[in-house]
């Protein structure tokens, strides 16, 4: 069994194409938010009950977050334990530090927390999404994970350039890149009543120039595969901090 | 200058006690959400403009997330660049994997992304918060960071047991712990109209038993200091994945 979810909602074309492609290699169940969840909380919903609506055979809509969908899918909806969770195909990249806030990646995190191998897959574009290319690549990755597994407590974050299959060179194993602010990042404006308001994002966001990052791969027409884990501890700092005398 | 924020909202006692304590060592500005934000998105608000309301001298309420507050505080509100950002004092712990979803920690992340040293501080309890003890410890940490700095791209996640000062043994430098699900994690119920609904969290969440984690420290009456960074890449997997032939 393969559990498929996303944060664009169960009616997004990305999840439909993905689910269909994965049927080639497994019994696919879709459990996804009943609407787009990109802009809301990615945590588990603990303060209210959740409703599940069966939309059609093996398609379930949840009035919660992507993490909720994975949690309910594994613990309540699916008839057995899935061997893999796939989150996507997201409309838009999840590169660099953006993954901290990504619903797509948070669903894969939740699966990892529950001990099920998983990956997130996103298309790096703002429109004209070529879901088929990404879906075919997802099948290749899924097949490999089902055969070989992933290291404990890790997941994969995959970003696919929005290009025709022939224009994509290959794939690269990468590390997480970093956004760098270039210039002022806030724009101040005045409303018709003379009151100030602010837009975040006035400055230009550019990526650092390091080699082997997710961003470098995608901008050179490669699919990026970044292995992630859940432990944010910065181990090199531990020894240093132990010398502090607070 | 020190920028103070939180995710419980600008009227929370935790931020007021914290700001007051930090005045001892610097010029403190408070920029915080205008209401409690624990349960909503922790990303930057890019799809709508933000309003800032000056509540009193050096206190600004923002109709956005904790990350928005840090971003606007540094780039638009404060008269100069802060030397430190402190997020808290949160009503409730931010231990183990919970930090992935924590508004308190996300504010500190945003500061780190913008190149300003920062830490998050939380009280591990559900009620009867002893903010004074945590605030005094925050001052000690802040003083140290202002003097010694932090490693590039790192921040501190501090959790304080909710005990009287004499009952707290000392502090420990720790690593991020991990929640483990114990038993079924979803409870299924039936509403009066015969429709099913689900509660997440039916099972018991317990921590792994590893040594030197944030959880171990706090449960033994120590303050926990975990150094974090923003890079989720699992480097040991890179070599292994490079051997895949997808």
C-alpha cells in the first residue's frame, strides 16, 4: 500500500496525476486536505476533531492539515500499514530554507515520525505545470525505496524543474540551499486614509552560490533529491556551549 | 538593541516579563503578534499586506505570524539593527520534534535567517507559569550571547522546567529528543447524527530514552539548552543515495 497526500488539496491536478502513476507499482490510497492548505498550519490538529469524507474509491478528504492526513491515513483510514508515503506533486518548488514552512514536506516528515519511508515531490514553477514528468520520476523513486528502503528517520525532498522530459538532464543528490536577502526586504506603503502598511518581500531573494545545493541542481535543469532528517541539533555547537559558564 | 517576540501574542504575560527583565542589559523593543498565533501558520505572510500598531513606547503589535514580527521588526520597525532576538517566554515546552511546528522557535529561525543571533525560551508546563525564573535565565543567556556570539546560522532552543528557582538544579547543553507513539494514536467517535469523527492524540506520546536530550534534562529539573541550525540535510545519506541508479 502507498499513501499519497499533498497540501494543495485533494482536487489538485498534481495529486491526481501522482496517484494514477503510482498505481503502476502499488495499491494507492489518497488521503489529502479537502482544500488548499499551503498557507496554514502544518502541525497536527489536536484542539478539535477531524472529519473524513470518502470522495470516491480510495480517495479520502480530511478537513485538516497535510500532517493530519498522514496521521489519520496511517492510524485510522488505510486498511493496513503503508510501505511508503508520497507527498505532492506540489505546485511550486520547496527549495532551501523554504522547507521549514512547507506543507508538502511536513506531510513527509509526519510519515517519517510514524516510521514509514516517505518523500515529497514538487514542481519548480508558478504556472503551466508539467505534472507528467514529475509523476514518472516519482514512480522511479518509489520503486527504488520499496526495494532498498531509506536510512532510519530520513526522507527525501525532490524538486523537479518544470521542463519537458528531454530538456531535463538527469538527477542530482543535493544538500539544502539557503536563501539570501538582497536589498531591503520590506516595502512600506500608505493607504487612502493615511495609515501605513507593509509588504514583506520587497527585496530580492537570491540563493547562496554554494555548489551541490537543491537550487543549483534545479536551475541547471537537473532534478534535485535532498535527503533530510528531523534532528535540527547543531552538534558542533554542543562542545562549544559546554564551555560557557552561565 | 534587543528585539523580543513570541507566538502567544503581545498581551501574554510571558513576553511582558521577558521584555522587562531584558531591559537590564539593553534597549528592548517588543514586536509581537496582536493575538495568539500558536495554532496557525509560522511562515512569512506574503499574500497580503501587514498592519503594525504601536501599543505603547517600544511595543508594536503586528497582524501576522511570529516570523512576520521578526522580519518587520528588523527590516522596518526598529530604529537600527538589533544585536539579539529573543522569542518567548512560551506557555508550554518546545521539546523534541515539536520544534518543527513551533511558532516560538520559528521566530528565532527567522532572526537567524536574517543574520541576527537569537534564542527561543519556553516554560514546560500547562498552567501556573513561573515566568520570573525563566526571565532571569534569559537575561543570563542574553548577556553571554551579546558578549560571545553564536556560531553562524545557529540558534538556541531553551526549555525551563516550571519549578521554583531553588528546585532547578542547573542547566544542560542537550540534543533534540524524539517523541515515540505508544499505542493507537487516533480515537474514532460517532456524532449524534451517526457520522464518524476522529481525534488525533488518543495514544500516549512518550519520549525516547536516549541520554542528553532536551526532554531528559527538563524531566530531571535541569534547564535545557539545545543548539539548532536550519540545515535539515542528512549528510550521511548523500553518499548512499549517490550509489542509486534511478
